[in-house]
């Protein structure tokens, strides 16, 4: 479990106190403690108390330590308890009984039991080998160290000890047991020093130091020179006392908390760490110590003892076996390294991405073979060349800036970066390349891929999202953005900037008389005339249907009369140009142009400026058409009139003037009704039937509009629930705008309460998301739609294929159904361009697994064309118009609309030339 680190000040104070206690004991022992009795007490019971403190400390720490380290600290506690008991027995003889300690005694038994638990505890704390060879090497290392120490100590002292104690077996065995156990403990300390676990390393190091100090004191005690003159309370006891207190301090005084993450050091030249080198040299140092023990006997002229010879031979044998194991491991590691190198080389050479390594100076040192397939240039030709020679000059500055910024950033904070630029190919053209960049020895590694097709597709989609599919002029979204730029850019405040709204008078008659294809041709020719007539820098756009617009940038003219005269002259020229006859299918077709003009004012918004131009255009149409009208504030009277109509609309709901109608959504394959679309109609007291576009346009009261939206939703859910109870389980679709979805007047509880109150099952309600206001937050809209889907409501995207917002919504919002806009459906048969665009949009929707619905399917030819392109559903006059509840239920009982066969599709002559496969 994680624990807080010991504060620095507290740790320093504890260390200082520990040093003072140990120093005080050492001074007392050096001065004899002042009396023989006090020296005996401190030499026996003082050491027992220090060992007891160590035992209690290690036991308490074991209870809160991690499970893996707990047995080790319990063993250290047991080892210290043995030392405590041994010193207590020793003090019992010397102080309580006042006689010499017999040899051997119970104290010796306790002292001999000190080393085994400590040795096992060190084994528990050590990092365990993972292979059998690792365990063998660990045992051999321990024997190399222990055997060498045994050889040296036997030559120096133990042989003399055995000769002196040779008369009695027990004293000789006891005299040998102490040094032999100490040798084993020292061997384990050295062998495991470089294998210790990383868990609480400071505590482990301190414990190893405490055991090492205890072993040194034991070695001095067992030497013949000190053992004969040893008395309790002497300076040697200070070492044992310090070892016990150091072991007691180890788990608590060391830093235990999670260390703060340190920034990695600067890259260093590769080399073997000093600790690793010392660990590798340990067996050879041990063999050298063994050799010194034998040489000591030779130099002193002694006969080499059989124990020394036998031990030395086993040490040499262990060293040979260990070298054999290490040699076998080295061969295996070399083979494994070669396999990994071959595997890495095959991955790099087989990768479709180009991997390049650039030196700090920018020179390419390595280029993978994939360069020939991606760049059309051989890897050998690129090696040695500067990276800058591959990058497009216009992108070079940006790339260098990003590289410098990346190299200056801390590596942990930003391990990689992504750069997109243009690379020169072998054919001389420029490829769009995306690269993932990593640091490499002061240089860089580039993992690059060709994204030219993706960039082109993005540009094409962006162009399609911002341009009218029929005329290729900027659409409403792009035109609004251009107006915003004109009002906020360097031309901000220029009163000469004007917006022109243009409507083609008589266009509907052309559609009705000559057909939609002729109408499309007229719109295309009108768009060309408009685009050629505006000045360079101005913008011509198609807003939808037969409505066009133009943005005329000001030239800094401050005089109102002059700027109005200039813009009116441009507008009148456009009117005359657009009113000239159009040659369509051998016939001269005439339409007129009504143009409304609105000038920019200080602080005006793009929507207000466009609204003013729209009002002026309606004034031009109301004034007789084929004319230019300037916006004046008096046109607000029209707004007043609409307000009056909106006031009548407020009472319409309460007086029951609204009716809910439904239009079936039919499967283009089977002709069955898959869902119904709910639409409201207002039949006023004067007998006027208003469509949603009409009465919502005049309703400036947002509260009233919200109330109407709530009414429409509740009525649609209620009637759908009644139909469901009658067995007509058909989902109902309700069209709501994004702003209305985020309106607080339509909370989530309302939808949930409606579904629960009327018992409408999950999946029976579809919300059609209307075109969204660009000022609306997509994050909030996405959260709202996700909440609706949790209620079982499906989401449909209305007007798909028109405007940038539709593609953005498709990318970000949880959509289940897409509805093709009727402007695409109207020309899908006559216009080859619209056919291609519609086909591409349907393919995108199919790849995303979305259901597709075509709105405004009015002709059998449209049904056949849409079905051939993969559209699954449609609604329109080709199947049924709007139905009241009675007629809808009759249609649901029948549930079968005739679907035209594929052979009934007429193929225009122009398509036979451009698309001969359609004639097969």
C-alpha cells in the first residue's frame, strides 16, 4: 500500500539521534563505563535491548509492508530476537549468576540461530532468477565468495583454531560454527547485493549495511587474538549495538513513498554501468581471494592444508562451470539478438511507410526500401542528401519551425510530433506526405506515408460542402462566411460593401412548362452570367432554388450618393444580363431578375446584412419585379405585417387551427411503408392554408415557435401510440431544428415523459435534425442527441448533401438516418452532375451503415435512379402526398405502394454519349 514519504527534516533528526546514541555507547565502552558492573550490564543487557528494539521494529514494519517483502522482515525480526535472547542468557550468567559463561551454552545456540533467518531473509528480498541457469549461477556465486573467504580465513586463523580446540569436539565445532555462518552470511550479502529488488531499496540497503556491520563484529570476535581477551562492555560491543539500532532504523528512516518522476538525464554514450561491471567481476575477485589464501601458506612456508586445497579446487571448478553457463547464455543471447534484428529488418523493409533517419544536421543517413514505391525514388539515391531538398519550398519554413520546437520540448511531455508537408517525387511532382517524427541520438526518425489521395478527397469534399452542386457557385454557408470576412477583415467599416439578393422571376413557370431539366440548364447559364458579371474579388453565390446573391466589396468611397450609384450600376447591369434570353433545347427562354441591395453599416452582422438584402429583394418583387431595390429602414413595416400574422399564429394553437398530417416513407425495393413523417399545417380563420415554411418564417416569437414544436411532438407521439395499439407499428418522424433541441423549453424530461405517458415503444420515434445554426455548439448538440438515443429515439439528418454543416454533423453527431435534400432528388435523373454527387453521397452513407431516405421523390424515374444508386427509402408524390389520420390508417392497412421496375428509366441522349454503360 502507498505511504507518504518521511519528511526530510524528521529523517535528518532521526539519523542525528541514532548517531548520538551509537557514539555515546562507543564512548562508554571505550572508557569502561566507569565500573565493571555497568560495563557488564551495558555489554550484555544493553546489547539485548538493542536487538529487541530491532526485532520489534522489523516485526511492526512487516505487518504493513507489501506481501512480497513481509516474510523477509519477519525473518529479520526473528534473527534479531535470537541475538536478543543470546545476549540475555550471556548477561544471566555474568550478572545474575556472577560466573563465567560455560562453553558451549544456551547463549551459543541462540547466537548460532542468528545467521540462518538473516540469510533466508536476504534470499527473499533478492530478485529471483527467472531461469534454472540463473539459480545455478546464484548458487555458484555464493560458493565462489564463501569458498574464497573460507580458504583465506582458514589459512589465517581457522586452522590454528582447530588445532588449539582439537582436544574437544564441541568447542572446536563451536569455534568453527561462528566464522562459517558469518562467511555464509557475507557470501549472501555480496552475492545478493547486485540482485536486490527495487521495492523500498533504501530500506533494503540499510538492512544489508546493518547485517554487514554485525558480521564484521562477529569476525573480530571469533579471531583468536580478540576472543581470548574479550570482556562484556568493551568497544567491540559498540559495533553490535550500532548494527541492531541500524537494523531497527532501516524500515522507518529510509524514504518509502513514491519518488517524484524525474526528468531523464541527457542522452549518454552507451556503456556498462559501474554496478554491473562490479557484479560481473565478483566471481573473479572471489577466485583471486582464494588464490591469495593458498599463496599465503606458500609464502609462510607452511604445508598447504587439505581443507584449503579441497576448497580451492571446488572454487576453481565452480568458476569453470559458471563460465560455461555464461558462455552458453551468451551464445543463446547472440542468436536471439540476431533473430530480432532480422525480424526488425524484415518489418522495416516490408513496411509500406517510408522510414528515414536524419542526422542533427539534416542529412539522411538511412531510407527504407519503401521509398521507391512511395516517392518513386531509390533509397540509395536519397541517402546522403539533405532532407530540405525533398520538401516543397513553401512548406520548408513551417517544417523547420516545427522541428525546432519539437527538439526544444521535453521528451516526456512530447515524445512524438506529426508533420504534414509536400515531398518531391521521382516524377518531379509534389506528394502530400504525413510524417510521425521521433527523436534519435540528437537527430530525427521520420515515419512517412503518402496521403495525397486523402488530401485531394478532403479538398473535394470541402468544395462540395461549400458549393452548390448544380452551378458550382458558393452556397449559402460559404457566402455567409465571405460576408463575415468582409465585415470583420481589413475592409471592416467600409460603407461601400454591399450584398445583393437576386431572384429569377418566372423561373417556376419555366420548370412547369419545360421541365426540371430545362430549369437546371437555365440556372446553370444564369450562374455563369452572374459569375462573369461580378468584379474580380467579389463573390457570386446560389442560395437555393432560383435565388442568387452577390457580395460587392467596397472601394473606400465615403460619399453615400457615389457608393450607392456605383453599386446600383453594378446591380442594374446584373439585372439586364440575367434578363437576356436563355437558349435551352433550341428555345429562347426569358426570365426577369429582382434584386435587393443592402449596404454594410458599422456593427452590422452578416445575418442582418443578408436579411436586409432579402427584405429589399421582396420589396423589388412586390413592386413589379425586374427591378433593383435598395434597403431602407421603412421596410420594417413588412416586419410589422409579419408580426401581425405571427400574433394570429399565437392563438391558432389554442383555437385548434393546426392539423397534423403524415407522409409515408416507403421502401424503394418493396414499396412497404417503413415510417411516416409528421408535418403541421395551419388553416387560419380566413381559410388560408399555410405551410410550415410560411408560418414559421413569420413567427418571430421564439416562445410561440417553441410551443408549436412541443405541440407537434406531442401530437405525433400521441397519434403514433394510438396507431401502435391498433397494430400499426410504424415509427413516426418529427422534424426539429438544432436550436430547438437545445432550447430549455424542450427539456429531456419532456421527451421521456411523452414516451412513457403514451407507451410508445423504443425505436418508434425519429427526430429529424434540421439545418443547424453555425453559432450552435456541436458539443452541446452531440450530448443532447446521445441522451435522446438512450431513450430509444433514432436520429435522422435532414438536408444531407447541402451545406458544410451537413457533413460536419455527419462527422460529429450520432446519426442513424440521412435524408437526401430534395434539391438533389429533383435533378438526379436530368443532371449528370447531380447524379454523380448523389451517388457519391449515398455511397458514403452506405459505407457508414446509415439508412438513407430521399425527400421529394415525385417521379418514377427518380425512384429507379435512386434505387440503382443504393438509396433504400423515399417519400414524395411518387408514392403519396400528405395524409390525414383516417387516410393514413387505410394506407397502413394496404401497406403496399407500387414500385416502378428498373427498365422504365429513360436514358437521356447526353448520358448515352457520356455514360454508354447506362444503355446496356
